């Protein structure tokens, strides 16, 4: 905090007013970004996010190198103002405990610190305008991250579903429609006259160009989803048929391979509802067929746009936890218009999230007495093990 806490009279005297304002604006952006990335947002354990953070940190260092000599900008203007050292030093102490989530008390401290920082940059009218500070995108982003800490589990899950639109590559609305149309065309071309192995081969060939785009695909799963809304009560019924899995990439050195499909319904107001179904396992079959149907009931509190199906293919293990083979996500908002969808979903090795998603996950991970939160965190943080231990036969 020395950058903000020092005496800055030399540069206030030597800089023209327009130059000074530019420097202050850039410094304001940097301070807000650092507070958000270092204090509020949790550290990322995902490899891709670590690389992104390293890149961002390098950019911040370059930016700081250009203005670090400004550390004495406001000496004259801050005379008589309240000392900001104590509240801001308390804020930075939070960043030293990055492995912990912010408590409500710490969030309140940050709110007070933000007001103090704004007064510092405003400098009694000699600095930046209050309207600029209040409306800056950096401050709005920081406040949004802070606001997540006070929200209920249902609200956070709802925010997660609406904000994380690319959790698994190719599991978006346009590709769902493309794969559905592809299957329909195959049926129209007289595939019903072919034997089942030839049908499967033809489908794989028609999807080859799509799957090649997803380098992380570890197989695919065929599902059919039908939506029904009761005209009287407004309750929703989601029927999911797990048809089959195909080309599951799983090492043969692990001994017995028992793949099964687990279907999870994710969304708000599901604490008293059935949220998970699973198929029977198939022994040593890398393209198993299931043809099992499950039903989920959703209340009338929310629209279907705020729900998604989290589909996992796992290797059943008797003596330890089941191991993730691959994961796919289908958001119900992508199929609510047509009311049904039959498609093949590529399986990814893990869920991809942006910083908002990781923040929500970290907040929910601290709610150890909330079964819905614990279940959600386990699903979204599960990662495929590249070198699994042998499965006992």
C-alpha cells in the first residue's frame, strides 16, 4: 500500500493537469484490478487459469513499472485528510490469507476501504471526479465479486448456470442443434434399414468433423431429453434417456473397466428434490449401451433457463471412489423452445470456468453444512485422472 500511502507532492507539481489525470486513471484501474484478483477472487488451481494469471501479472508489473515513481503524488492535497494506512493495511492482510474465503466481516472491511480509496483518488476535488470513480468498470467488477459472498446457495448456483455457458467444449446450443439435425437426416436417408453396427459407423463418420474440433474429447454419450410443464401447477418434468456411450478413452492397464453414466440436475430450489440418477455399469465395454430412462421434477419457482444437466461417465470402483472418465453439460435453456433433444455430447476431462465460476465454487466450498453446496462443488471440481490406478478385478 506504499504506492497509495506515500507523499506525492513532487509529481503533483511537475505534471500538467491532463497528464496527472491520465496517470491517476491508470493507477485507479490497477488498484481495483489488484484488489479483485488478489484479495477477492480466490487463487486458481486450474492449469489454464494459472497460465492466464501469470500473463495478467506480467502485464500488471509492466504497468506498475511505468508509474511506481508516482508514489508521492498527493502529499499536499491529502493534508488534513483521514489516514488511510490503517484500513488499507487491514485489507491487504486479507490477501496474505488467500487460501481462506472472505468472511462477512472482511467484506464489510473491504466496502469501507473502497470508500476510503475513492476519497483518496478524489483528493477533495483535486483528483478524479467521483462520477468517474463510481462508474468505472473495474470498481463495478470488484463490487460484483464482493456481492457474491452474501448470496444464498440457490442464488449462487443460479448465477453459475447463467454465467458459465462454455463449461465443456461443443456442448453449446448451436452444436446441439447441429448434431440433432444430423441424426434426423440420417434417419430420413433410410438408415432404419441398416444393421445397428452400420448405423453407429455412419453416425460416427457424420460427426467426425465436429469431434475433431474438440481436442480434449475422451468419448461421447448419447442422451435424449424431453421437457414437460404441467399446465395447472406449473411444475416441470425432465425426462432423460441415456442411450449409449461411444469410444470411451480409458486405459486398458487399469484392469476391470466398469463404465456407467451419472446424470445430475443442477439449479436452484432442488434441496428437497431428486437430483441424481445413475445407470447400471457395464463391464469392460468402451462403447456400452444403456437405454435407461430417468425423471427429474422441478418446482414452479424458477424457469427452466436456470437449470442444467451435468452428465458424467465414471468407472465404477468397489473399494474406493468412482473415477471420472469424462463430463458433459446440457443447459435446459438450449432446448426449452423445441421441448426435446436427442444428441451425442462430447465428453471433456473437466469443467471449464471463468473467474466468476471459480469464485462461486470457492464460496460454496466453505458451506460445509449445506448438502446442495457440497454436492455442487464436488461435481464442478472433479477432474479426470490421467494415470488412474488399476481397478481391482
